[in-house]
C-alpha cells in the first residue's frame, strides 16, 4: 500500500545499518486499485478476488493473466490479447494508469475465449480432459476410445467456447450412456411438440436408411436430412434440424448437427430418435 511504503523503506535502511539484508532497498511501484461491482474497491471477501475459483470455472492461466495485466495497463491502443512473454517485453511502469480499474468478468471471459481459440487442437483436447473427468464423463485413466472421441469433437467446439467448462455441456451427449442421457425439458417443450415429432420421425427413417457404417459420414447424413426434411417436407433449416438436434443431443445448443451425428454413430442416433418418439407415446 502506498501509505505504508515510507515505513518499509525506513525498515530496509535500518536493516542496512545493522548489516542485515545486504544493504539492498528495492524500488517500489504501485498499481491502481481494482474496483468490483458498485464501484467498490475489490476486497478479499468479493468472489472475483478468489484466484482459486477461476480454474474450476474454465479459465486458462494465460487468459486470466492477460486480463489481469489489462487492469491499469495496456500493451497497445488497438490490441488487448497477448502472451506473457509479449507482456514482459512490452511492459513499462510509466504506462500504468494511476486511475482505478474495474474488474469486468464478461471482459475476462472474452479475453479467455481468445486464448482458447489460440490453442492448437491437440493441446486444447488435453486441457479439456480434467473437466470431463470432474464431470464423470471420462475415466480418471481415460480409455483410448474416450480420448479419441474427445479429440474428434474438440474442433467442433473450438470456436464456440469462452470457458473450458462450456465444452463439457456441449459435448456431454457424446459420452453419456443411453440410460443416463436426458433431454432438457424446456427445449423439449419447444422443439418436440406434435410437429417436431413428425420431423423426428421422418429424420429417423431417413437416417436409418443409410446403409452401413462406412456410409455414416457427415456428408451422407446432411444429404439425407436435407432431402427428407427440407426438400420433402418443405421446412426451413431451423424447423427441420432443431427437433433432431434436441432429440439426439438433449439440447438446442450443441456443436454442428451433422458432424455430431457422425461422431455419435448410427446406433446411438437411431436409439435417441426412437427414445424421443417413445417418450411422446408414453406422455
């Protein structure tokens, strides 16, 4: 704190006089206060100040450090994403703004998302593994099948994340068992009504007609659904693919549909479409 610095300097000088500390007095620099909600000084009692909370939320270390460096300093007027070595190279104490900085969690998440997108896909896959383990979707010693599925799915969500935890929600449908799979009730109410189930039934028949595993590809899946739902039923893409997405992934928010169905596989896709139709019959 600025008010205590003179006392600290006096202590260093006193230590030097009695031969302790090698006579070295460091140079002190003071960063601006960081303000929280309501323009109050961020304190240790504020949740934003607990550094240990950010990793479970899905922040990358480099993303959080990047944002923290921006609280009172900038690398350039037209740039706010940078690596730690770039920051070390560019930092000058004279460029630190003495005015208080405001901690903005949305800005922190946006900066983190930029760092997520900078990661090579193989490294991103590795960074995601602990989050899928914590969610119980991947074994503590992952199988080759689990790692292979995650590696194949990572490109589908790479550009869609700001936090690593978001990948767990978007890709959960690929890892849960048929027994544990569940459809979001709100999304089901909007997408799996009578008209939506007609779409699901038509999609189910079109996809079941795809012959063999070798033909179960993104292109073949897309072609079958477009011919049946858009050309055949005359539906717009949102109305054609929304019910299928909810029935198969459990949510209206998911990675690209056709690629998701390829990764899920023919058997599970048909089983989930059948489950949606059976659920309606039971309801």
